[in-house]
C-alpha cells in the first residue's frame, strides 16, 4: 500500500494569508504545505499537495490518487463544498479514507456554508481549527490507516 497522502485545496485557497485574514488567519498556502509535509513526515508518510481554482483539476487529482492507491486524501473543497456533485462522484471512486478540512467552523457561518457534498463520503470532518486542521487530518489518517507513529 502507498504511504502517500493527497492534500487537495479548492478555489481561493491560493489567497490564504491575504484573503479575509480575520477569518482565515495570516498563514499562507505555502505555510500549510510545510505543515502538511512536516506532519506527514512524522508519521512516515509522503504528501502530494495541490490547489486549484478549477473543479476539473481537483477531479483529475482525485482520479490520480485512486490510480496511485493513495493511503488517504485530505480535501478542503472550499467553495466547491456546497456545490460540487462532480467532486462527490469522483470521491466515491476512491478506496481510501477521506478527511474533509475547513479552516473556519462552517457550521457557525452563513447558512449556505453548512451543507457539504464532500461530508457524504468523508471519514471525518475537521473545521474551525484554522490551518492546524490540516495537521489534525493527516494525524487522523495515520491513526485510522495504521501508519507509523
């Protein structure tokens, strides 16, 4: 089995650190990638880290994770959370645990942000811990898959 975790990020997350820092904090996406790499390394895992503002890219990367027999997938679908049946359908093809991550607590925000297609297939959902949620997701994947501590 692969020891690779895919970490996929949806639209506008390339603007982390500058977009609404009062909500999303000052950490950049590069900071999040470093956090993910360090956390994964601590569990003997590798990370494929990607971001796109385009739904099709995210779907292609989910397919890639399936073909590569990824250990698991961490996804912050961002704006696609509430809209993308296509991402849901792609995730349904994956035979690995999926952890959904949101930087903010989506349940404490506007009503429209509270519904998630991704949650339908996620093993767990982490929200409201800021960018630290990514590290929690990778640690959780390591635990449920029996990866090295």
